[in-house]
C-alpha cells in the first residue's frame, strides 16, 4: 500500500494516510482487515481519473459522471 501511495505521489496525486477498515462477515468468525488509500482533494481526484482511470465497465461509467461534475 505504501508503494502504491508513493507511485500516486510521483504522478502528483496526494493521498491521506492509509486507512484500516475492520470487516466482519457472517460467514467467518474472524474479522478481516481491508486497507484503503483515500484521495480527498478535488484536484487530486481529477488527476487520478485523468491519468490512471479505470477499465471496469461500471467504474468507467461512474468515472465519466464524476469527471463531468469535477470539471
């Protein structure tokens, strides 16, 4: 996660500190951990969407909607 954060920074995309999310599943007694990299500033979100973007069809559709809102 730290390496991904550094790569984003090399593109000029600043992120917040890594966020640890605890997840509980009804199928598993143990809780699991998921880590998130969060981007908050509009300018950084715009850079991420323009430079990196998505290939997944649903995420690509939402990306286009967000770009219209941010520009």
